[in-house]
C-alpha cells in the first residue's frame, strides 16, 4: 500500500512538473489566450508570474527525483 502512495506521488509530481515547465515556456501566449477568451474588458485578471512557474517547476522536479528513493 505504501508503494502505491509513492508511485502515485511520483506520477502527480511529474505531471505538475511538466505543467509548470510548459506554463513557464509559453507564458505570454497562454495568458494572452486566457485573457482574450475569458476576460472582460472592465475586469483586471491576475495570473501567477513566470518566476512562480519556474520556482514550482523546480520544486516538483526535485520531488520527482527524490520520491523514488523512499
């Protein structure tokens, strides 16, 4: 059972790492599309910064590296 939790955590952290790396790489295009599709002209939308995506990608890549050790 504990191995199942470890593998599940590994898969989840890998997917989050890929997500944040993608969001960091295509930051301008993604948030421009979101603003155009879902934004109102009178409403200011706030998004995570590019640096936050880089920080989260690094954090989840470390989780992905160290989770199999346990």
